[in-house]
């Protein structure tokens, strides 16, 4: 995963033993060397085979031989194609660029198989290339700061599924995360001490580059500016306003004043400082969700609009954006912004980041197709908002182009897409479990041919990818138990694990209604934080019940789940209670009771009206969200109940 | 933990609710502010209470009020004492220095308790101060490089148990881990790209300082110099020798040439570059395990010895050390070295790090007392070698002074001790589980009064500390399952967890005989890496059996373990086999069989000679180490067998 463009299997078998070596041609340095060394480490860890040679060989051709022509400068024109061939005694990876070669190495590692006595790579010939040039993940480090090592492990994960753009959302109302030497108050007063030094930024950009990942910084203006204005209130649109770092979530009023020269002076100086650290051509200025309230309340800004024939606040923002684009052009950068920047007068040299959709009263798929038709390069995030906590099938089935009829030129302007990890509700402890494994499936959408879209097949492969991501260092699996141990004061967590496997965090921002339930410093070591999307037992139970209802041949599997839940409440009750686990009692109790009743009904092929009503009552109770999670087997329980009612009702 | 010097309980109860606030006097900045903010985060995570105020209040006195007199400059004279008082409505921490205040905050956090409905701090008055001024942990980052974030989380853990010295073993035969701008070949050619930039070093030192932890760098010379000589072979003692980064473990011959001026020029320039980054007065030059082989083989060095009346290689090394001490003194540093540097002519201004003991043919307790009597300041590590994988009781019962009769001056020269984490067999994945929780008990030895030495009581408290360390971000608990999932290709790991709870990694370096079984790049995601010292079920089973044999009243508990193991092999056999789990079969099978036989014997109060012999045979097989682990319930099984033989033998 992502599934390659073209695959031919053959019966060969390349055995992985301690003699495996890698050689690189023509250069044993840079990205490919880095990837080759990491490949050897990961292969050794996965297989337990102790390799004789821990580094690429230079004196002879390795049993894995990698050839490429050029060392790429990253950009949207970079060639990432590769060919991989595995036979009994040798493996070759051939690519135009070193980036293509490292994509091939990731594919090879995914091919690892084993039997009882050894690990091997199966014979295969693969020719592969990406469908889209822009396959991104955005991480918001403002709402919750994410330390460099957290970003690095996510970059590793991105590279392992061939993603190539890291969009770094560095500023927002809740914090300015970049060390500015020109305007030091930005990080001194507006970050709570949580920011990246310029050395760290350079280090991260180099780390990403080594993985073939471009880094696009985002400095969100003119809205989302509470942090900037906390440091430099003189740039604000409302005189005398008490600017402060926001502790809640939502859309706030503080906005830069687009009518003042000092605003542009500030941004030009700041961008001059920033841009040399980010070699990529694209530079994201945000531009979203400016509601213009403070502009409306400022007489001078109103005057300015009249003097400059700017009818609306959109016009004023376009005026601002065009000035910004000139500044960025001078610095050799291409301006990119969220789709609000696509106003009638905005030059088509800007890049439109399409994010709004049905949720914001726009058509599904957002502004992407419109932007491409108008002549803008464009990138899709609508449909890939992973912070909405929706099941993976929802994102996987969103295609950037879909059935749109586009000219070749229009199509080429659709660069690709980005999953967006907004961090209002995630901390370094939980961020991996919100990004992964779902983003791997999104990565496949961006890389693989459009017709690779079988959800069940994807889910099967995703399960394996998820586990390999843990092997790579991601924390999305292991941190569940950390949270549950913390919740229980280190008691036996079996009962809570069982519950967590059928619960998911509330979706589409319901967890943090109006943005004021959680502050940035609230606890995120709660039951909801231990739960993930696509809860494992829920999916399995749902499948099992469907097949039981249709064929009546899965009785034992259905009973396995029901009986396990039926006895779970006893385990839960054995826990010494505390304020963190006490609120789960109703969930635990009703689940056990409904499971026992349904289990008895299925086993006895009989259910009384009284018990049927009890079942329905338990399900109603379970259907109410609790401690910010929802039980995701409700529909299945209802289907099973309906089945019992039809078949077994005894009165 | 560590247990305070003086405790008085009272019946008050300070309820932890969202109104809790902290205030700091006289300064709301620096270490105490940092610790206070982290305290609020950790308290919120532990209790789930959403605090209204996420930062120390400045406008009013907080319900937790911290007062201190001075902001400390870290050093061995720094005062770390504090007084803590908890009553119903307010908590005060009073200290001479900010470091004392943050030690008090750690104590307070450890006091958190709860009932069903709320969390609280119990009423208490504590007056506390450390017994020793030097409470250290050494981490070797040469054998296996440990990224900055791994060190930082270990510094967090150290601070949480009031340790105050991080000894950073930065160079050895397997890698030079410091970026030198003066001698760049050191990190370019002798680190495999795994080194700390000077910015990272500064960042880490600042991070440690913020936690009240001093950082002592070690640059190990003249031996352990393979990496240095890989970069600068002209400094070596043997002409024409092919110096290279070592991939194995052990003691190697490459040694700096102490007779050449360029050696001292090199070291002076290097130390000039290094020392400004480490504000602490102490500077560790290693000096251990130089066997002088290359000195003996070099005619010029032999001549030099004769010319300078240096009888032995020890004399030559003393000559070298004295020159080094002068260089360091000029740079304002105090020379510290492993105890080999304590030769008759070595000035008493040097600091002796006592590490050798019985194992190296010296008396237990090593050279510590001798050094103190001779006038040296000294620090003990003999007895605290946590990489030897010995149970915690072994380390906890080693006291730096013990019963030695010392004058006050001699006693004051015994600064304290250091646990040493040599990293031949640990990676970032496993290092936490080798350091923690055992080092917390060693920290208690260094901080608490000498008479706090009840092993059982310590173990009970250690269990809680261990879990709190996970809450703090340490990975020693959660990474076990990561390894087991990797071993099984993500199958159900229950059977392997059961085995891991009675197995421990081979001790005292038996895992890596002669240092040539593992290379630095070998896999450390093996079964042995999932196992830890003081295996949980083993300890519990051992206790249970003792009480069963003595009182015959723990039958059910003993049977609980035996029956669990008896059925475990069935679970193991359900696993799809691969080369990583296949070798465990004999362990799994014999454990199940012996458990079944013993269980039957106990239940029926009867055992046949045949079964008794079978039991003994299984135990013999289990007694043989396997995949680098040993079963640590052997003695208990033997005791149980002997009991069955005496009581139940039926023919």
C-alpha cells in the first residue's frame, strides 16, 4: 500500500539471510544511502536476521542492487517512478531519480513474507509511478504543539506510504511556533515557550528532504492571528483590543489590519526571515475563516475600503492577498492559500487549497474543479479532514477528480491532495492514532490508479500497514493501553480494552461543542483518547452479524462477541473505581445486559416480549453518547434485535 | 520515592478540582515556572480534572503556593532541601532554592490519591533533603546512539525521582557522537551520521538545567579510542593500523599516543570547543580499560617511557592524565575519570569514579572508600551497573558508605553515586525498560536516609513509580507489546506475554559472550528485548509458593499460575510460526507440561514417581537458557517439586 500501477508475479523466492547486501549506483550517499541503511535496520528488526553487512557495500554488487540516474531536487516535476524486480538470487530497483529509488525500497520492504523457517521476498516485477504529484499531510502544531521527534516519526510514516508533502501549519490563534529573530516577541510572548528554533526547522526540513518529502510552511494571515497580535497588537484591526493567546477552539475575531503599511513591512521582514529555511517554491499564507468582524468595527478600515473602491471584506482580503503575493514572488515563492482566497480578482498564479465542502454550505469536493477550470493550480483537502474522526471508507472513496470532465491542462492543475490533522483535540500522545492508519489509505488514493478502490481489500491491507507503522516507531497502537493504565491507576485494563474496541470518539467536532469544552491544556488522557476510528471489534462484529443474518452460519462467532461482552461488566466492576472510570458504568452495564439477552435468545432460539423490550431499552441507552464516545455497534445490535424479533419472539 | 527524610501525616484532605491554582514567589520564571506548568499538565492528565488556570497565577496567591529564596546555579553545593505542607485548603512548598522547590513539587505529585468521587492530596508535613549531592545516571550513547528526545524523556524521569546528574558518555570505540567544528572528521567519519549537533547539546544541557540536573560530558581517552582514531589515525599508538568504527562490543586496543605533542594539541583544541557547552565544573575523561597493548608494541613509546622514567603503562597513563588535568584546569574544569586513573602519582584534585569491584578482581564497593581516604572526591558506580540486568534488590542494597568508618572530611568527599546504562545491548526502543524502574530505587538509595532499606516496601512503591513513569512518557512498559507484536507478525500475543512474565534477559553480559554475538546493527526486537529484570509473574509466583509451602493456605493462588501456564502452550501452538517465535517452543511446551503435572499433584495431593521424574526433567530443560533469556521461576519450581515429593509421593 499504496497499490502499484503494474504488478507481475513470478514463482521465484529471494531468501532473506545474513548475506543480504545492498549496493547503490552511481552514488552511495544522500537519500538513497539513508534509505538503504534504514531498510537494512528495518529488515533485520522485522526478520530477526543478523546481517553481516550493516551498510551498503561499495566493493561489490549487492544482492539488492539499486540504480538511479539523478539526485532529485524536490518539486512538483520530480519523477518518482521506479521498477522493482525480485528473482531467486537478486533484486533490482531502477529509477530515474533517487526519490524513485527510495519509493521502490519501501515497496520491497512491504513484500516481506515468511514461512516457519525463513523470511523471503516473493518473485515479482513491478512498474510503478504516482497518479498525483502532491500527496500531502498537514499537521497543525499551533492548537497543540508537536515536538520535532513527533513530526519526524510521522514523516517516516509518510515516506513509508510514499507521501511527499508535509504541510506545516505553524501559526494560529493558539500559538506562534516559529522562532523569529527579527520579531522575537512572536515566539517569546505568543508560544508559551513551545516553538521550533530555526535550527530545528532546518533539521526537520533536511530530514524530510532525505525522505523525498517537501515541506510547505503555513503562516496563517490575516485571520487566525490572535497569537501574532498578542506579540504585536499594533498590527491589529481593532484598537485597544486585549489580544491574547487563545485557549479554546473555534474561529476568532483578531485579524491583521490590511490597510496599514506596517502590516506589510512586518510580513515582508518576517517572510524574508522564514523563506530561506524552506527551500520549496510553495508558501502557504492560510487566508481562511476571516469573518471581518474587526474590519467592520474599525472606521479607518471602512474609510480605506471606500477610498480604494473595495466593496466587500472579500475585496479587501484580495487586496491584502495580492500585496502578499508580490512580496512572496520577490522572495521566489508561489503563494498558496485556503480556498477563500479564490475571489474574482485573485491572479491565477496563486494556488488554491480546496477545503470547504458540504459542511460549509458548498458542493461536495469543494472548489477544486472550479479552481482548476479557472486556471489555478489546486490541491484537495475537502474529504480528507481526518480530525473529523470519520471511518476510513469515507476518505478512501473521495477522489480528487472523480467523474469531472476536464481538459488535459485542467487536469494537470489538480496537483493532488492533503490529509489535514487539525490538532484541537490531539496531543503528542494521541496524534499518531488520529493520523494513522487512516492516512495510509488516503495516501493510496493519491498514489494509485483511480480504479484501485475496493474498500474491503484496502481494509485488509491497511491492517497490515498499521502494524508495520508501529514497527517503524509510530505510537498509534501502543498508546491506547498507556491511557487505560493511567485511567485505572494501573489496574487490569482488560475490561476497558473490550469497551474501547466498540467505541469511537465523537465525530465531526461534536466532542468539543462550540470549541469551549476543552482548553488547550485540558487532559487528553481520557477514555475517548484511547478510542480510535474504525474500532476493531465493532467492524468485525458488524461483518459477523450481517453474515449470520443472511446465512445463519456464523452463530458461534456472534456468540463469541456477545458472551465476551456479557461477562465484561463483571470485570469492569472488579476495578477499584475513580472519577475517570466511574462514568463508564452505564455503558459497561447496558452492554453486558443486552449481550446476555441476545446471546440467550440466539442460543435458545427464543425471546420473550419482555426481554425484547429490555433489549431495545438497553440499545436506546447505549445509543446516547457518553464521556465523548459513541458505541458503534448500535445499528448491528438493532439489526440483530430485529432478526430475533422476527425469528424468535415467543410470547 | 525517594522516601523523604521526615514525614508527619495529618487528617486533612486537599481536594483536587478545577479551581486548583499555583503561585510562585518571588519569581514566576525559570525552573520553578517550568516545573509548575508541567505539574499542572501532569495533574490534569492523572486526574482528568480540567483546570481553569493552566499557568501559575500572578494576580493572587494560588491554592498551591511555592516560595523560594534564590535561583540556584547548579553544582555540588546547591541546596535541594524543601518543606511541603498540605492542609484542607492550601498547600505550601518552601525551599531555599528553586531546585529545592521543584523537588518538592515532585513529592507533591506523588502524593495524589483518590476515592470513587475525587482525587486529593492527603494532609502531610514533609521536611526533606538529600543524603548525597551526586545522584546520577550515566547513559552510553556510543554503542547505540540515543536521539535527543530519548535522553529528554529519561531526564524527565530522573527529575521525577530527584536525580541531579546526567553523565553523558559521548565517545567510545563504536562512535563519536559530538559535532566538532574544529575536528569535523570526528563526527563525519566516526559516527555513521549519528551524532549531536552543538545546538542539540546546548538544548539538552538547558533542558537538564531546567530540571535541576547537571550534565557531565565524558570524552573517553586514551583508550576506547577507535572512533577518534578512525577520524585522526595520526594520533594513534600503532603506525599503519587500520582504525575503524567498532561494530562489536568489548575492550579494544586502539589508544591515543601519549608521547606526541599533537595528541595534547588535539585534546586541548577539542576541549576548548567542548567545555563552553557544558557549564558544569566536572569533566569526565574516561581513562578506563586501557590495556596498553599498542603502547607495548610501539618502540618510540617504549623509548619515551625510558627517557621519562615511566616504569609502567600506568605511569605513562598518569603522565597523560596529569597533562590533561592541566589543560582542563586552564579551561576551568575539574578532571574526573574512572578509577584506573587513581595511580600513586595522580593529584588528589582529580575526581575518582569508582566502577570496578568483585567482577574485576577488586573488593566489593570498589575503590570508593580508598579514594575518599586518600583525599579524592569520589562517586560510586560499582554496584549500580544496571546493564548487568540484575534484580533491583541487588542494587538497592548497595550503600555508598555502608559501615565504613570515615572522618567527616572523608565522608564529605563521597559525593554520591551513578547508575550506569552501557548500551551495547539497548536501542531507543528498549533503553527505558533497562533503566526503569530499577533506577528509581537507586535514586532512593542516593537521596533517602541510609535506614530506608526495606526491600519489600521499596518494591511495592516501585511498582507505582513505574506506572507513573509511563504516565510521564517513558516507554519501558508499552514497548514490550510492540516487540511481541513484531515477533508474531501481529497475531494475538497473549501466549508470549505469559512467557515474557517469567523470563529475564541473560545477566552479567552472558547475552553477548565475548562481545561478538551482537553487532551494533543487529536486531534488538527479539524475545529477550521484550523481557525485563524482576519479571512480574515470577516475583509474584515465588512469593506465593513460599507462603504455600510454609502455611499451605495459598493453594488457589499457586494453582492459578500453574493452570495458566499449563494451558499456555495451546495458545502458543495456535500461532502461525515464524523463525522468531519457533525457538520458544521448547520453553512453552516444558513450562506447560511441568505446570500441569504440579497442578495435578497439588490438587490430588498425590504424585507418582514417574511424574515426579518427569517434573524434574522438565525443570532441567527449562533451566537451560534459550534465545538469550533465562526462566526465573526455576528455584521456585524446584522448591515446589521438593514439597510435592515430601508430601505427596504416592508409591
